[in-house]
């Protein structure tokens, strides 16, 4: 499925906001800590690349990737 640049940006921004919220609410990160963690992650880098298709996955799945990366230092 093909999306426009605006749709891609919207989808990635929505997932990013939800990732930050989940870290704050569920993992008790401070807002700054959550923002720094998400934006500094390989998961976020992959989310920003259309070729990965990650932007089209559920937030739950992307959260799993992020949590695995936080725990192991690797996204995969």
C-alpha cells in the first residue's frame, strides 16, 4: 500500500507520540526521559524510513520493538 508523504508523516508522528506516552504512563519515565529514549532509538530511526514498513504496524508491535531495544540494546 502506498501513502503520501503527508500521510507517512502523520502516521509516524502518531506512533511516536503513543510510544512516548506509553513510556511515561506504563514505565514511569519522565517526559524528557521518554522523549530522549524514543528519539534516540534505532526503533525511531526505522519508523522514519518508509522502506521498513514499520509506520504501518500497530503501536503495540512498535512498542515491543522499542522495549526490546531498551532492554537488550538491539531492536531485533
